[in-house]
């Protein structure tokens, strides 16, 4: 019995020693595996660092490796979606701001930075980026109510009109801010409204005159041959003005729609200026003005439609003559600037108010000083479309009381 007990005790001691050694080896393996896990957590490809079928930890190591591979696949999918979202945001013309619950910008696009003139919106607060009390209050109202809000604000100093939509996220407490630039839309609405008003004004005057003349003839002037001839002459003048307006509107519509092909050829700028000046010389002399042409003899030719460019010059000269007092001067010139020839029509007239300079090329638009003058108000608009059809641009510089300069450029080739 004693021998049996001693044997059992020795067996237990041996088993305990074996168990202790196995536990030590297991702890060592676990420590090494934990080290590998920490190293894998900082690596771009964690599954490549984690061994499979780790001795003594086969089930654990295989499960962790499978989980890591699945997470890595999900992360790659998320990064792919994020890259797609970033590409879409960068291509959007509307500004996008995504803010967290604290109101700090977490994601944005270039359009938002451009619209709010903020080079680095990320990390800033919504208030710092919006910088307008009405827009900020709209965002706060959306955060508090949990409902979509929108607001439109005009920035007169920047000549911008922005519309903001705020979509709050009830789950995260963050918000999506969508900003649209409606400046061009608002400008087009203004142009449309002014166009209708100007057309009405231009039609009202000759129509009212025609009605008055016909009523006068009906009331007895028809019986007076001399008065009748005088009234008929005035009626003919008004009808001619309406006919000219209709013809110029039709021509402008055709030019805008591209239905008027340009017959391009080599055109010498000096001859073009001389031809336009010759057509308008008699009118300038009747107005008591000096019409001069000054241009270098060695100017290279431009590829253009000569008759159309002459029409542009005639329109500009006519405009200069109409608003220059007797004794003044109209000066025509041209010069090479890089890859274009720049034409200029300078006058010593009454000038154009600064607030009108940006709109004088619109249909029927007239500055207040031009209301007393004749014409349809379509000449400058037609000129702009002809120049742009040639690939050039047209603009004006002016100072009230000191005259104006109208420029337009035509490419050399």
C-alpha cells in the first residue's frame, strides 16, 4: 500500500511538472501571438503577418486570420467607396460640407472652398466657413429641429447669390450642407426681366407715335394734303424703325443659333479699318467730329469674315459718333498682342457709367444717357456675338465725361 501511494505521488508530481511546462510554453506562445497581433494592427496587410495553424493555438489563430482577412476586405471596399465619393464631390459644381455633431467640417469639396473663399475648410467650424448670420442660423435651426432647412443669401460685395440646403443626420447628430451658386441664374433672370422691359419700351414709342399719327389723320389731317404728306412721312419713319428692329432681332437670333456661317479668309486689319471709316466718314462730318485711322502698315492678316468684322466696326463707330459732342474725335487703331490682333475704337464722348459697363452688350440694354439717342439697342449685342463667333472677345473701358474705348480681339490664325 505504501509503495502504491508513493508511486501515485510520483506520478502526480510528474504530471504536475508536465502540466507546468505545457502552461509555460502556452504562455510563451500566447505572448508571441499577441506581439504578432499588435504588429499586424500597424501593418497595411495584417493577414500576411498572422500565421495559420499556430501550434497549440490552431483554432484561435485560424479564426483570427479569417476575421482579419474579412475586415481587410471590408476596409478595401470602404476605401473604394470613399474614393468614388471623393471623385464625385470634386466633379460637383455645388459645394458640399459634411459636419459632425460638434459642427466641425469632416469632409468637403473644392467647390465649397471656392464659393466661401476658404482655402482649408476641413477641421473648421460651420460658422467659420459660412460667415453669414442667416446661413449660420439656418444650420442651427436644422440641428435643433432635425428637419431639412434652406436659405438664400446675396453677397453684394462679392456679387454672389448662394442657396444653402441643410440636411441633419438624426443618428449621428451631424449634418450635410449643400451650397448652390445661383449667381448666373439670378443674373439671367435680371437680363430676361430687363430684356422684356426694354423691348416694351422700344416698341411702345413707335407704336404710340403711329397711333397718334393715324388718329390725327382720321380726325381731319387727311383732308390737308401738305399735313397728310408730312404725317405719312413720319409714319414711314416709324415703320422703318420697327422694320430695322425686327431685322436686327432676327439677325441676332440667327447669329446666336449658329445659322449664319462665317466666310473666313485672310483680312488685313488696316484695310478693314479704312473701309469701316470710309462708310462712317460722312456721318462723322455731319456731327462735327474728326474720324482718324492710325495703324501700323506691317500688321499681319487675321483669318476672319471681312464683312462681319466691318459690321462690328461700323456699329462701334456709329455708337461713338452718337455720343460724342461736336468738335470731338473718334480714333480707330489696331495692334498685335501675342496671338491676336486687338482693334480699338476710341472716342471723346460723354462716357459710360461704371454700373452699366458690364451690361452694355446685352440685348436692348441702354444706359440712361442713351435713352435720348436713336437706334434699337441691338448693335453692341450683335457685335459681341460676331466677335465671339470668331473666337475673340469684346469689352469696353470708359470714364464718364472723358470718353470710351471699345476693344475687340481676333486670333491671327
